C-alpha cells in the first residue's frame, strides 16, 4: 500500500490470488474497493515497496514475472505527476489503469490530448435480445440482475442505462424459463434504452431495400405492441454490422425511410484489425461510429 500524506495512491497485493485496489480519490480510473480474484498465472504482478533512499519518487513498484523484475516509478510534485516511468508490459489490467491515471495527472502541456477534458460518455449496447439458441436466452432472474447492475452502475455513472438491440420476430422462443425471461424484459422495457436490430436478425447485405423496409417495419410494429420505447434516438445497429461497411446502399435507404436513423456503428472501417485503428465516417447523412 502506497501512501502520500493520508491518501492511498496505489495497489495492495492482498494474497497470491487476488489484488485489492485501494486507490485515492485523486485517481480517475483506479477506484477503491475493487477486488480482482484469481489473477491468471503468468501475468505480471506488482510488488510495491518504499522508494529507495534519496529518491524523489512517491510510488515505487517492481513488476515481477518469473525471474524478471523491472521498476515502475511515479514522481509526484504537489497534486501532479511530474514524470512517470513504466519499465514493464501492460499484461495486468491494473497496470493499464495506473498508466491512465499517471497520464491524467501529468501537467496538461505534456499530454495535449487532455485539452478536451476528462469527461467521457459511456454507452453499453446489448445486442441480440431475444436472439439465441435454447439454453442461451435470458431467464427472469437474469433480467432482474441486469436491472440491479444498472442501478448499481448509476452510482458511479449518473444516468447509466443499458441499450438493448431487439429482434421481435424471435420473441418468446425457447424453453418455459426463457419465454418467461422474454416476457419479463418487455414488462420492464421502460427501464432500458432500446434500438432496432432487424425483425428476424437477418444480415442486411443479403436483402433488397424492399425486404429491409419490411423487416424494420415489422420490428417497429412489435415494439409499439409491447411498449418498447425505441424510436426517439435515431440509433440502430445492423445484425453482424452487415451492410454498414462495405456499404450496402439499400440498408441506408431503408433506415431513412422507416424511422430516420442518424447513428449506427461498425467494426469494419477501414479494417476490423487492429481495433484501435478503426475510424468513423458519414454516409447518406448517417454517422457511422467505430466500435
């Protein structure tokens, strides 16, 4: 456990199989009270120790992997990190969080990207609601758990709401418990955001504009019948991101003709790999976000 004054700034290895995060409120990403259990063998562990005598570092840690040991150093001045040295890989996700916090505490001239501020928007899409083979669909207790998790996340992210992609043509299928789960989802539909995901989850690039308009129209009718609030945000995702890129023009036309979609996303532009190189574009006045 690393201290600066009365604030805990780092991580504590509480046992060989778990890592307990005890981060200060100064840090944006490493929040207190998080416990990572059953750390996979072979990843890099952090072993913290007091800084060496005469060192100006406020956080000193060794990254230990097998017989390899490399230092990680953060140097603090007042409330800012003046320099940071990471002589280690980022195999363990806690290390990545510490790296992000180090960036966020560097003086702004050293990190120009932070001129846009540190506020971030988060949206979690849950595609393929009502889709899935038997034994893979949601039960009623799964729905209740999703509502509970959403409420808990709102204590960290005000207004956080899961965004559910639905295919109405596959509603209430599966075994009795799964049918009950589908019915529970529409019963609490107003607790979530929803987006249209093709009536029978078909791949849009295989359809004509007429077929796609028919599928979307059927899904809209299903949503209205069951009180699903899905058509005031202009957002839609194509199953498998099919037809978004490479562009299938009938899909974009069908989106505009049915409920005036203005936002979608894809994994494919300009290439699926590497993920961090994905970019957005605009086509037919529809903004395509990189996912």
